[in-house]
């Protein structure tokens, strides 16, 4: 989901670790990548030339697909899941459940950077 690559080459491992560090920085994994609206005042000048617009620091909180995918998998995958059976309790979506999702994504990212040797996660 975050454009990780599968390979054991040193180059790919380095790129994946860099990506993990960027995603972990300030919980960036929970934000959608957005671009500034293009306008004269928002374009950078480089040697008298206009360059491309810069990225906003952060926007689109909780709009990344991984969050919705985890929520759907954990609580709404089939008719017997808690999100379906107890739908009233999921409107609005409970903050503790959201914290659990964000923590889970963060833990997986920490494991992905290669610093965690053993990680076992289960929905049970």
C-alpha cells in the first residue's frame, strides 16, 4: 500500500527503510499526500524559473487506504463481524478502535524497518 518493494538487494532494502522512516516521522502514514493548489504565489522560484508546486506538510488525515482496509477487515468483513452486528456502536467509529488501527499500522511499520526480529500479529 505504501509502495514497498520485495527484494533482498541492498538498494531495495535501503529504499524500503527510508520509506518506513518517512512514514513513521510524525505519523505520516496516517495522512494522504496532497499538493498545494497551483497559484503564482505558491510556485517556487529557481533561477528566475517557476518550479512545480511544493507538497503540503500534512493533509487528508485518516484518508489513506490502509486505514479503511484494516477497519473493513477487522470489523466489517462479513455479516457476523462486530461492525455489522452492532452497527450502532460504530456510528461514529469509536476512537479507541481507531487508536488500535493506527497503533497496528505503526507496529507493522516498525517491524518493516528490519529492527524488529520477530513479530506475530493476529486478528484473534
